[in-house]
C-alpha cells in the first residue's frame, strides 16, 4: 500500500488510528526510524480509556531534555500505513504543543516489513 506524505515538510508525518477500551483516536505520528518504540501523547491514551499513571511497567526513554521513565501500555490496536498491529505496546509521554504531532511511529511497528520512503514522489510504501 502506498501512502502520500508531504516531502517538503521537516518531519515525515503519517496518519494512524489507535484503539482502546473507550474508543479510538486518529493521530498524526512522525515516522521515526531513530525511535526504537512507538510513542503516543499521554492525553490521547487517557482519551481512549487507559490510565498510564497506574501502570507499573515503565521504559527508560531518551528525550531532547534528558533520560526519563515513561509508562508502557498495551493498546487494542494501532493502524498505520495499511498495517494493523493488535495488542501493540506503546510508550506514553507528554509532548509539547510545539511538536506538531501526537507521537512517533517507531521501529517496533515497522519490524518484519520493507519500508520505502520516496521523497521525490512523496510516497511511503510498507509491505
């Protein structure tokens, strides 16, 4: 499946849908091959029925401001780039409004796939 993106922008941003016990949310995620895990904004996790503050499982993450421990939850599903991952773990972290995205689509979502990012045509193919 081929998905368009704006190759003139600073980030490669893709549309994703995350589903939880209280519903789903459509997100703008930065495609980040430098991120080993997928991350979503904590407020979004709460809006779809999760309570990240009550989760004991925390993952050490490195951010621009230093090293932090962030809750890791298992969501019902993540859908992006034509692929669906059910029972998928994501890290919850509060992103600043200036980030312009709702999170990061990391390598854990892309594993076992062939990812092609064509900047000339502005197309992403994941198969």
